[in-house]
C-alpha cells in the first residue's frame, strides 16, 4: 500500500507520509536554503569527480552540472519553489534536478550522503563568513587608525576603575581597539585554517565502496585536504563553534567600544559627537540625540555569545556520528554571523563619522590630579626618593590641593615644600598634561611619537 504523500527519497520503505507535526519539526528548508549556493557547488564538484573516476558517464555528469547551474539561477532570481515536504536544501535541489534532467539526477547521490553533504555546505558557508569578518574587521581598524591619526597627540584622561588615572593620547586610545580587533581578525583566520578540510566523500559515516577521489573534490572546493576520518568528518561542528567563539570575543570588544561611545557622547562628558547619520532622536524630547546604534552594538554580544553557548549545548554529549540534533546548528550560526557583520559595519560607520572634541578631551585630561604620578616620578628622579616615599609625599599634596579646591599645578612652591623641603620650581615642568604624555616613551606607551610609529605599522599591516 502506498500514499501519494510518501517521501520520494525513501518512500520505498514507508507505507504512509509523515504527520504534519513531524514534517514541521523535521524540516530545515526554512533556514538551510541560505546554503543553496554551497550545496550546488558541492554537488557540482561531486558530479565532476564521479565522472572523472568513471563512476557515472561524462554525459550524465554534464547534464547534472548544467541542471545544477539552472537551479542556482532559479534560486538567485527568486523563482524556485522551496518545499517543506522535501525537508531540506539537499532534497529540494535534487528533486528539482530530477524534474529538469530526469534519470541522471538519481545518479548524483552515488557515494555520498546528506551527512557529508550538509557538513561540506556548512563548512563552505562558515568559511565565507570568516573571510567576511576579516574584511569587515580590517575596515573597522582602518577607520580607527584614521581617528588615531587625527588626534595622535590630543590629550585625554586615561581611566582605571572609571576614575581618572593618567593623561593619555586620543590616538593611543583608538589604537588600543585596533589591537583588539586585529586579534579578532587573527582568530577568524586561525579558525579558517583549521576549518579548511573537506568532509565530502565521508558519505553517511563510514566512507564508500565507490572508487571516489576525495582529493579532487577537496581541491575543487578550495579545501586544503580531505578530512582524514569519515566518522569525525560527519559529526564535527568544531568549525562552527570556533567561528562563534571568535565572533563572541569580537562582539565583546565591540560592546566595550560601544559603551565608551555611549558615555563619551553624554552631556556630562562631551568627548565626542556622533554624526546625525548614526544617531536617532526622541519622539518627545526635541533636544535629544541618542546613540542607538552604539547601544544596539553593545547588546549584540548577548545573542552572539548565546549562540555560542547554545551550540555547545547541542553538541555536548552527542555520540558519534551524525544525529539530527545537529540540524540545530545552523540558525544560531546564521543569526550570530548576520548580527556580527551588521555590528561591525555599523561600528565602522560610526567611527568614520565620529568627531572627537579636542578641547573637552584636554580639559578633562587635566582634571582629577591626573599628573600625580608624574610628580611622584619627579621626586624619585630628581630628589632620589624611594618610590614609596614619593608616593606618600605626592598623596599629601593631592590632599592639600583637594582641600584648597585647586589642581596640582595651582599649588605654590611653598605649598610643595611643606610636603618635602627639597622640591624646586622645576617640578612644575612635569605637571602639565602634554609633558606627561610626551614623557611616556616606553615601548607601547602613550607618547605621541610612539603612537605615530604604531599608526605607521598598522597602515602597513592593513594595506
Ligand atoms: N537537514 C539536515 C541537517 O541540517 C541534513 C542532514 C540530514 N541527514 C540525515 N541523516 N537525516 O543536519
């Protein structure tokens, strides 16, 4: 007894088609259609290899290859009828191929399974996103380097504990993020290198009895080599997890920069002005200019790290090899990738358009006794005090200035000498913020010439 709703791929063993709920929970075509181009590339490589190995005829391979290209253009032009009954992208493409070319379509699946097929499709998709992330991170780094160049010697307060610590340069602060996003790009490159092995030809799990050439398909798809163990090939999703881990760290970095932009653009700070193009207004308060893009970027880390944790939970405890659980890998990765790319693009635009307020940065740099460390260092260098004692003397002077309601450079020489008799006029040369940053000459320090040297290195690297 047969049923017309029976699955065309495995109907032979089944008496009836699936329950509607079964179909709903099982189908992945709603999302895995995003891998159509990768699926077709994988099938084309497989068909060409089957012909080269004499497993199918050249004529059949040619019909398959042509049919697949027709399907690709149907999908790209939006005139492909995706069917939930056909479950996933693999079966949708194969069924359409059968409509187009007839019998030879049935030979495409020789020596292959949906298990290696989905593994190759997903790898190719994630590989593209690794490349895209690297490109977007480079563009963001260039925007930050541009900001660093404009204000290589602009002084601003450097913070620890969100309290004014020491004066730093705007350029140095921008380059700190370039270091972070540069490492992120490195993580995506590393992930890509490890990812770049072809699972195609692992078949269901054990390999195949057909004389396939896995090296040929690996080469055709831009992989460095075929994966060495067929069981691992169909059950491994490390590449997706590595992508999500790299994406999580990058999103965390983005959230830190976003948070600084939110703080810096407040009326209390006024360190930066965001452009109108990257701000929103309020429906009730006419004066408002809100940093919505920065806030949304700050929040994106939630779903991206959520995807990372989510896929870890899916993979945890799965026995070898393929289990349908693994179909739950894709939506999280798609969503995380979409949101990371959007956040990177938005951050790049915001940074490019950003105008830092030099005067406000400089005024803030001088507040909060930011050159107290310079004073202590002067006591060590000039009077030979042990640093601990210099720290104590300086602390007394900060307390005195605080009582007077003034800054350190406003104290008189007599005030200074009340804390240590040896202090001379010369001390005032180190109390200015420009002197302070210029003196931070240690490698990686905030001195403008150090910053300019780093800018030159980054421009070379980002070329
Ligand atoms: N849609 C499936 C997935 O995303 C494809 C692989 C199906 N394999 C299987 N043996 N049912 O994982």
